[in-house]
C-alpha cells in the first residue's frame, strides 16, 4: 500500500504546483489587462487562451463580479485556487500518510 500512498503524495504535490502556477498566470493576465498590451503578442494570446475558459465561466455564472467596468473574476478565481490549496492538497497528503 505504501506505493499507492507515495503516488497520492506525488499527486498532491503536483496539484499544489499546478494550482500555484495557474494562480500566477491569472495574476499576470490581470496585470496585463491594466496596460495596453498588444493582443497579437504570442505571450498575451497564450495567457488569454489559458485563463479565458475559467474567467469566462465565472463571468457567465457569477455576473455580479463584473460591476461598473471592474472585473473581479480574477480575484474569485484566485480565491477558489487558495481554497483548493487549503482543502484539497492537505486532504490528499493526509490520505497518503494514512496509506504509508
């Protein structure tokens, strides 16, 4: 069973890393939206392609986050990421420790 426990621990570490990386991508995307970045820039297009599915879903389902020209969906997305890092990752780690 220790192999499965180590696998779950590795998944927890990977999930934590991916959530942290995605949070930084959302932060960079928000900062880029404040300046007049060239939309044809490959980096800007990549950031938009990566973050638009989540942010558009939040805009559609939580329309109150966009008020008065201020888009708060990046803040909501970061809050969800922090919640997942505080709940899902420790849960996976405790599960892995129980299997070792």
